[in-house]
């Protein structure tokens, strides 16, 4: 697995793990971050969305969907900037951790894409 696919695969594992955690044990996640316990259903909804996104990222890493790699870079940067904005405006310092992680991982993917610009040959796939 080259650096580009490794960065996307790593991101998918992180997103899947966060999604499953928010879906099944949201209080453990927020407690780990020193935040108030979750009493609304929305945190589990975010977990579902994160699991779905994680599956998309995992599939794109497995199937070498370079277009997805490229689209993920600005999307994760926007996500990081939005989280940083919320960290400042809502005074929730823990959001800085996620903002930095989003932007740093987008940078990893971008650098990997720039140093490996040619597409990899696809492996033969099994019939659907």
C-alpha cells in the first residue's frame, strides 16, 4: 500500500472507530475528552454518519479511487477550519484536537498525492 492509500486507509480507520464509538458508547468518547455526558440522540446520529463516511473512505482506499483522495483533501481542510472556528466561538478547546487532526491528515494525503502523481494499476477484481 503506497503512502496515498495508507493515508486514506488510516483516516478511514479513525473515522470508523470514532463513528462506532459515538454510536455505541458516546459517553465514553465525550468523557475521554472531558466534555459533558451526551443526553441527545444527535451524537449517535453523528456516529452513524461517521461510520458511513468511514466505509466510503475504506472503499476508496481498497479500490484506489484517486478522485476520492483528491476530493477528500479540501473537504478535510474545510472540516478542520470549521472545527477550529467552533472551538473559538463556542469555547470548546477539545475541538482543536479534531481540527488539527483533520488538517494534518489532509496534508499527509496531499503530500502523498503530489509525490505519487501517476495512478497505480488496478488489480483484477472478482466479478460482482
